[in-house]
C-alpha cells in the first residue's frame, strides 16, 4: 500500500536548493513542498500502540504558482504602460493632423 500524504502548508511550494537538485522530488519541477504521510500498512498497528498513527515528514514535487495578487498587479502595470503609449501616440497624431489642416487652410486663403 502507498502512504497517504497531505501537504503541511508549512512553507508551501518552494524552489529546491542547489544540494537538492538531483533529489527525486526536485527533478520534475525544481520545486518541493513538505508533506505529512501516514503509513497505511502500519496504521492498524499504530492504533493499538497508545493511539498514535505512524507518521513521517517528507517532500514531494509541486508546481509553483505565482500568487494571484502579483499576477494581477503585473497585468495592471502592463495595461497602464500600454495606455500611456497609446495616449502619446494619439496626441502626436492629433498634433500632426492639426498642423496639416492649418497648412491647408493657409494655402486655401492665400490662393
């Protein structure tokens, strides 16, 4: 039987350290999380021994996810920059068209 493991949520998903790079839990994604495992094969024996269940802590591979707040903040900053660039482009175009229109009006009045 395989052990039943649950994340401890102690630190969450963390990048593996350099000395852990070749460990089984780090090879897949480069990130690890601490898990608490209860051995199912020894669970019955553990209940009979002072009511404790055999438990051990280990690591497993996990996929790092950037917190949603930072992803949203980055999106908002990119949109603000794009808006600023669009605004500058529109103002420059308006100035250019206005200058061309003024030139045409002057040529019409002279002519």
